[in-house]
């Protein structure tokens, strides 16, 4: 394998320039469309989100307030805080204290650092499977995906993406102890880390030392067990992270599983989310056939989870944001678009959606 295919330099440059472009669009929206700010934003805004002026604070919206609240004060009950898993606010809180209580800046730096590392790791993972050129286009699609701006916001997406890719990278190299730890940390970042476990079990099952590999993967759920333990000691409710989802976001497990989510989305005429779900399923199937069962399993389970846990508010709430960490789907898309024209058209369509969503985000309108 040549150095070009192994080098993360191209991935890091792509992440840097795409974040700068997104930042420019957000600031331009604030400067040119100031009169179009959501008049109801005060319902979700708080002084905690305002720290160093618009240039930085624009990346703290909506759920950022919960992450920052945990970073500053920890968990409480009753509140929504237990729904937000601890690793990202822990890192943000630690860095925020070093930065003299500038928690918004800390959250932004954690997200950007994790996002850059995730792009570099994903390039290393994908290059042997797609080739150097295919891996670069895969990263282009990820960089311009409509909700990819969350990778540079005070949200946990970039940290989760880094840990998910790291677990696959370790498993591909037969380093199952590292894979188990990375998956465990992913579980401590977001509940979607559950989707990693079936994929890693397949990797371990196919290894030469099956029992040892499976035992190493079992570290992941053991690490996650620290979270309910901490909640039990802190607020006396070990399962508060489940209760918060039900009480605040009105999520419930559909008896019909993913079919229940599809039916609810059809009934609510949520065609955009439904179309994305079907696209992710199709790309997951392609990933399975082209890159192997672990990649397909991770993609399909990542879609099945939000389809199964339906919100009474919006059936597939936040699915568009959840999609940005389903990296096998972007690998499959790069595999399917092989001509220069198809790649440019695909990137342009995604980038148009990204620009629209960044403007909405900057103006305090809900995106995902």
C-alpha cells in the first residue's frame, strides 16, 4: 500500500477547509439575516450558550445547553441531563476548567479535535477497501452531508464518530482489546454505540483466537456499566438515562420494532426522514455486500435503533443528525459513484442541503 493511501494529510486538510467554509456560511447568515432570527429562540436559549461572541457561540445551540450544563455542574434529577451520556461533557468540563471556565470554547475544541482525528482514522480504514481516491470522495460526502456541521458544534457526534471508526480500525487489525475499549467509550458517548457490538462480535468470531477476541469485546458493555453506576451514586436513579428519554423526548420502543417507526413516519407524512431511512438501509446493504457483514450490520442497526424508538413528537426525531456517524453508508456511496460526473453531482446536492441547514442552525431554527 503506497504512502498516499496511508497518509491522513488529505483527510485533515479536507476537514479543516470544510469546517472553515461551514463557519463562514454560519457567520454570513448571522450578519446578513439578523432580522430573520427565530423570534421564539428564547425558549431554548440560555446565558450558558453565550461566552465569546457570535463567532464562537454560533456553534452552541439546542442540546449544547445540556452538554454544557453537565460539564459545569454534573447530573441532576428530575431533568433531561441523564439522557446525555457522560464522556463528551466530561472532556468538555475538564478542558473548560483549564480554559478558565470557557465551556463553549472547550466543547468546540473537543468536537473539532475529535472530528479531525475521525477523518484521519476513517481515511485509514477506508483506503484499503475503496482505494485512495475512493476514500477521499467518501470523506468529501461526509464533509458536505447536510448535518455534518454537527461535527464542529458543541455536540457529541464527532467524538462518537472517532470512537466508532477506531473500534473498526482496531478490529480490522485484530486488536480486539483496543476495539472493545473504543466501543465501550463510544457507548459512554451515545446510546447508538450499541450498534457497534454486533459488528465487533462478527469480527471477533472470524478471528483466529475467537474466545479471546470475544472476551475482549465484552469489555465494551462492562465499561458502559460505569454510567448507571455513577447515576445511581449521584442521583439515586441508575436508569435515569432511560427515564429521561421517555419523559422529555417521549420516545418509546415500538412493539413492531423498525416497522413501527416506518408506519409512524408514514402516518405523520415525514417523507424526508423516511426517505433518508430507506436510503441508509439501501447503502447498508451495499456496504454489507461490498465491505463485509460488520460494516453492513453497523449501518443497519444504526438505522433500526431510531426506527424502533419512536418519538411521539416527531416519529424519527433527529434521524438526520444520527446519520452523520453511519460511516459505512458514506463508504457505500463512494463505491456506487465512480464517475467524476456522478461524484460531483452527488457532492453538489449534499452541499446544497448542508448550506441550507447551516443557515437554519445559525438562525436558531431546528435542524435535527
